[in-house]
């Protein structure tokens, strides 16, 4: 904090008083905004849980919502303990880095150096591969038999035995595919190398070190004070969540904590209390698909975010750190659903001073039925996934494939919003005035949907384009784009051997194009290009990594 300098006591006093009043008003306004946004999700999505927003050591907002136990009507508070699910993975990654600092292992070593009984197929798998989900070991929680296995207590070795003889999904290091199996194996390796149980190692080396007195390894049998019960949505309301023996998620997802303890974790991790600068740098440097070691790296409207969510029976969680802004946001919920992901982004936006508007705060206007009728039709968002727009009386209705009808309300002649969820749609016309496409805005994404039956003249960017780009290991990989321009919107897909997907936020501005591909929850690829005939010079950004390459049109 900057020191105040003043020439007289009275001047200094009034200056300081004014600063305190302004600070109080801003904080009060922010807390009201936080309350409104969380209450929106409480009302519309049955959110129950706790949230915390902090900058540096200052807690800007901390509150509990709903019940820790519905049957006894016990409220959630900032001290309520929640199962974390996959937030556990960053604790596992940090523990491995601690062992490396102590000379017990090296993350570039093959795992067979420490685990002598591994199958031959794992010979080339390194600890780093496990940390970055690039081992190729299949994800055991996706096996059909997992639904039976999760009810029974297992030792770490017994869990490993579930997947040890399965063929690899791909060669180690070839690509990234999220795998709980890899993080189970890391916990198993940690116990072998340290000579301690996973639970004991974390307690001594992380929780005790950082003063995290409300965190630990969860148990189905132990009495744990202030632990929340977990719930899942049902047809008639919330249900008690399905049983999972907590030996099963192990080092991939078995920890519990509170919002306040997770703030202590972030503060300790980034202040150097736990890891060296070198180890911390390793932990937060993305490898493939913007995934680092136990955390994902995102760029959200120019702000670097280090984050990871969690999902386990009865609980969904999200932990986000914005290191450059010294901001931490934690949302822990004891109801399964996507609310923690959405709410974390909203609370962070408020803290960063960005626009965050609730659907209920938007003003509805009346549009003539003659204009509304022109928007009716079928719009394709993705293959086999359409958004059907109909007009019922003077009300415009949307219905996505396999979902119910949802009314939308006009905020302008072309843009409409949904009241029940955070979403809006905007319609566009071509030069002749014909409705050509719409854009769906939801969860930070902009998805372009072409109107079925709309015929347009081929544009300069339309067609299939191919080229090569350097992969994470420096070897070239082929990339294919399929582009279609509609007005200033760019539709299309990206495909590579490492993954791909449809565009969001695709735009055309003269000979310039730009788009985003979200490969998975943790991976966002931003691309911009300059068109020159049948060649596009591309600049691709994934996290802090920037690559430049050229693609050529192969067909129109």
C-alpha cells in the first residue's frame, strides 16, 4: 500500500477519511453485486455451497448458501468442508515436485525407475507424462466396470490393477487426454518413493505447513466435523448423492477442504512457502492443450487464469487464481452441476471491474410480430445439434435438439436474452436483408449457427485449408481448417492429430480472420490470420505459446 504524504494533519485526516468512505462504498457495492449473482444461481440452478473472492490477503467476499445437510437444515458457512474432486490433482502435482526438490525423483524419469512391476507398455511413460495427462493410459473412471468398482474399498495397488493391463490409448507424449488413472498412479508412486501414505505425506508437507486445518483426505467412516452432505438433481428435487468409496478417487480426487483453506493454499503456493520458484514455474507452465501440472491455464479477456475444477458424486468445485491480478476465486458446491464453473467466471469479472449483468437486470422491449416471424427457422450449431426458433403468438421461442422450449426476450431488434440461464442470441442478415445466421452467447462462448436452407455466394475464405504447425515436441503436425464466411461471421472447424473442434467467436474483417477453438475445459486456442488469395498466414496462441504458420486452400 502506498504511504500518504501530507503537509498538515487536518489535510491528511480529511484525505484519509474521504479515501475510507470511497473504499467502503465500493466494497459495499461489490458485495451487493456478488450477492445478486450468487442468489441468481441459488434461485435458478439450486446452487448450494460456499464462495470466496480475495485479492492478496484481503477477503472481498466470503459467504455460504443453502444447506450443508438438507435433512437437518444445517446451513453452509465459510467453514463447511466439501469434497474437492479433481482440485486434488494440483496437491498431488505439488507433492511430486516437493519430492523432486528433495532429490527423491526427477519428473523426467520413466516411472519404471520407481515402480518395478509396471507392464512393458509403460516403459516409455515418464512422471511428467502422468502429470500432464500425456501418458496414454486410459481413464479408468470411464470403464463400464467402474460403476461397480466405486462401491468397494481398494488399496492403491488394486486401483492400478484395474487399468494396468489395458492397451495405451496413444504413444506416451503423443497427445493429451485427461486421465484419472495417471493421477492415481502418481499417488501410488509417491507412496513408494516417500515411504509414507499419500494421506500422511500431504498432511505433514502441505496442510500442516500452510496452516490448512480444515483440509484432509476424505473418509466414508470417519466423523469429520462440519462436512457437507452431497446432493444430485432429481426429477422432483434434490436427491442424496450416490455412494463412492473414497479410497477409489485417491490422489486424483479424494481430498476435502473449505474456501478459506483453499485461499491459504493459493497464498502459500504463490508466495514461495511451499515450492521453489523453479518448481512453481514447472507447475504452471502449460504443455499440451493448455494443461500444466495439475492445473489448467486460460486467458480470460486478457487475464491469465490458473484454474481447475472438480466433480465427484454430490459435489462440484472450481478454484481459480489470477496471478497477475493477485485474485483468487473459489466456489464449492454440494450439488452436482455446472454452477461453480459459471459462477467463478462471474465473480472474477466483478472483482476485475468488468461488465457482469444478470438476465433479470436486462430491459425487455417489444418487437413487431412481422420482424419476429422473419427469425423463425432451424439454425445448425454443430452437426446433429440444431437450435429451432419458432413464434408462438408474439413470443419468440427457442428449442435446442433434445431439450425443452425456452422463451427469449428482445433487448434490441436483433438481440434476445434468456431469463432462466446466462445466454443470449443475436440474428444477422446479409446484404439483401435475408436472415442468414445467429450467434449464441453462453458461458463466455460465441457460437455461430447458420440458418438451414440459406444459400449464399461463395466467399473468399470459404473452403478447406491445410498446413503444418510445430507440435509441443517440435515435430510438425498437420492442421486442417474448414471455413465458411457468412457476413462478418466465420464458421468452421479445426482438426489435428492432437484434437480440435468447432470455432467460437469467428470473425471476418476484410482480409483478416480470427476465431477461438476450445478443445476441452482447460484448452483454448486463439488464432488470427491474414488472407492473400489461396494462402492464409496464421498466428496461433495457446496460453503463453505463440506459433506462426501458413495454410493453403485445397478445395472450395
